[in-house]
DNA sequence: TTCCAGGGGTAGA
DNA sequence: TCTACCCATGGA
């Protein structure tokens, strides 16, 4: 079986382990987290339909991708893999102004820069991140994992190396399933019709989610575009803004409510405006300040 | 049995 | 812009 070793060089400071564990995405199918080796694996479908097994780990300061495939990969396929993994790990992002602000605030914030915190793990496509975000709404984490696994197992492209292992389903694969059948087999509850409609719109070319990665779109416009998608409300839109690299708008959910009320208001829940004002002075970095303050509090 | 989980859509004000 | 009400699903 052809095996290719590909390498990526992140901009320091980069912390591979912290990036993987930055939030829960790394354990959602088709990702598998390997704690013992500080790595993750993933089945990935490439343009043209080839399905490959990726194993991603740290190699000194670099990132090593081992790609196993049925046929020898072309240079173009290797480039796609490198681009997608770099996107997942946010290797090209610049956190220097965030770290500068953290250092200015002194302890305990200065540790953010020393540890290279800030990169939030994400999916290769906005489609996958949008689906997974909807799968986190109004459900316990175990339910999110179950639903992601069901989508992959039922409609993901199978690997020629091991047909039991599958990639994340494309919008086309989901759009091809009749709605009633999709609802019955996916077990997504009220989320089913929303995701099916999104898949159909993407499949028909009515909508292109990748354009949301364009940093020139004003944040407020982007937020409105996100809310215009059925199934995406204020919480999901804020989570997606984070995944798209915009950290200036906080999502208010039960996690935020519980953490901020305990940390800043002696367990009381204040009006929304006051709850959100806690991180105001972090400007464009509000979400990362909130998230990593919570990470540090758990340690 | 009842509650609720990293909410969202809709109608009506 | 805000509120009440309903919306599947599965674990506790």
C-alpha cells in the first residue's frame, strides 16, 4: 500500500498537543484521537474521489502527515492533503497581537503565549464545521459524537483499504438521500431537515460556504449570512465565526453561562449584556480569551 | 416519568 | 427586538 510522508512547518509558537485538545472536534468522526501517541487520524476523500488514510503527528517543530492510499498519490493530491491539514491546525494564522495583549495583561494570561495556545482545531471544509456545529445544539456531547458517527458511517465515502472506515459525507452524498429516509436513518432529531436542506443548497450550487473564509467580509455581514442558514442561530453562528477565525463575537451557551457566572459573578447569572461584557477589552480576541481562560481553569 | 443537553424556528407582540 | 411555545433524540 503506497505510503507518503508529508511535512508542514508551522509558524512558532506552535503547540501540536494543545491544538488537538483545544476543543472536542478531534474526537468527532471521521477524526480519531490517539492520546498515547499525541496524534490523530482521519479518512479523507480527495477531489476526484480517492479516499486516503491520514495520520497526523508532531515531529519536532514540524507536523508529519502519513498518507496511506490505494494508488500512489500525485503531487496535486499531496498538495491538497497538506493544504487541508494546515487548515485544520491553522498553521498559517498569526496570533502575535493576541499574545502581545496577553503579555500586557500579565499573569495568568502571559502563559498563553509561552504555551503557544490559541489555535482551535477545525475541519478541512466549512461544510463539515457547519454540520458539526449544528450537531452540538441542544444536545449532550455524547449525542453529538453519535450523530457525527452516524453521518460518516451511513453516507461517507468508504476507504478502499478498509471499507468499514469512511470519510465525512459530501453535501452531494446527503442531498442524494430522500429527506424522509435521511430523517429516519440519521437520528438527528429536528436537526435533520435543516442539514438536509443545507446539503441540497450546496449540492445545487445555490450556496458556497468556503467563501465565508474570506477575511475581507465584514464580521457583521458574515454573522448575518450565517444566521440566514436554517438551523444556525446565535450560538451556532458564534461558534462558526470562531471556526472561521473571527474571535470578536462571543457565543452564549450553557458552557459560557456556567463558567462566567462562577468565575466573575459568584454563581449569579446576570443579564446577557453584562455576561458578555466580561471579555470586552480583548477586542478582536474575545473568544480566545474566554476559551483559554476556561481551559486554564480546568487544569 | 421527567428533565435537560455546548438551541433554533416561528408567531405574535 | 423580545417572549412564549414547540421542536426530536437519548442519557441521567
